[in-house]
C-alpha cells in the first residue's frame, strides 16, 4: 500500500515537472534529486574507503552533468566553430580525467590502503550520476514526450516485474545479488516495456515503429541491469535500503537505480537511430 501511495503522489509530480518546467529548471531539479542519489551512493561506498574525500563526489558529478548539458552556443564558444571535439581529444580527455581522479584521492589525504577503492568510487560514481542527469536534460529539451517514454518503459517494466514476478516467479534471476528477482519477472518486465514503447510510438508517431520497440527492449535491459548493480553495491556494503525517504521504496538511490542506466541508454539509442526515427 505504501508503494502505491508513493507512486500515486510521485508520478503526477514527475509528469508536471517534465511538461511544465523550462529546461534550466528541469536540469536544476534533476541535479537536486540525483545529487541526493549521489549522497546515498557515497554512504554505500563509504565502507570501502572511509578515509577518502568522497563527499566531493556529488558536486563533481553535478558539475560534469552541467558540462555535458551545456547549451550549443557555449559548446561552440569552448570548442571553436564546431561543438564536435576531434577524435584525438578523446584519449587525452580520458587521461586528464583519470589523472585528476587519482590526484583528488592523493590531495584528499586518502589512506594508502584505501587509494584504489577511492579512485574506483570516483571513476565509477561521477559518470554514474552525471550521465543520467545529462540524458534526462537533453531528452526534455528535445521533447518532453521522450522523458515520458523513458518513464513509461522503466516504471511499467518495474511494476510488471514486481507484481507478476511475485505471483509467478519460480526461477531466481540473481540469487546472490537480489534473491527476490526472478526470470519470470524479468521477462514480464521486458514485455511490458516493449508494449509501452509500441503504444507510445503508435500515439506519438502514428505508427508502431520497430526501432522504437526494439529500443524499449534495450532500455528495459539497461534498467534491470541498473537495478541489479545497485543491489550488488548495497549487498556488498551490507545495506538493505539506501534510505527511508520514500515509503515502500527505500531511499532515492533505491528509486532511481533503474534510471541511472536507462536514461543514458535511451539518449544514446535515439542518437543511434537518428532523427528519422521520430518523424511521423
């Protein structure tokens, strides 16, 4: 009952934010919510590197998201006449980022034994939080109905897995990570998300586009993987819930775990399909 009540309040608020907020305000809202997720992620990771400056991770992740969401004129001002970085810059950028993360652990006086877990937490955690913020912002800026599509795929898939998995689940999906998840629930989730994508495609495009339906499958798989990764991190830390702010759902990290992988998957999937995929 608590789960349904939380969803009954949260879903209308989420839809209002998607369709009514201007892009800058929507980014700010995402930054606040996923900043909260980052704080709970840091609390989960703290056990592996208690002496590391992990509280720097949330603001760094939000700063990275802001850079990825920079408006086109700013991107052009930073990179010249084109916002597309030369391919040679990519390995240089990766080297600079890895050096910066290592330097952060060093300058933060991280205990030597915790240096590798600290570097791993920063290297994984910053994109883990920044990419979904950037993806949601780009999707909402392009068309709020794309964020609606994302939420339909994730939420309907999650609901199908929870309720149908509880009724018919017999074969464990990942017993050492999440004992309650079943293969039956995973398949139900996949089919529900594909149906959501097909329905959205029919009403938005006037046809059922096979590319959008297949993208629904991919985004669902990303969402289920995100859920399992969060469960793996919590189980490794000996934590059941990341928080208790959402009755029936746990913490913000527990609620957003699927979106952490699903939002970038939809963003990249639409880029791969090209603009023609959204043409009526």
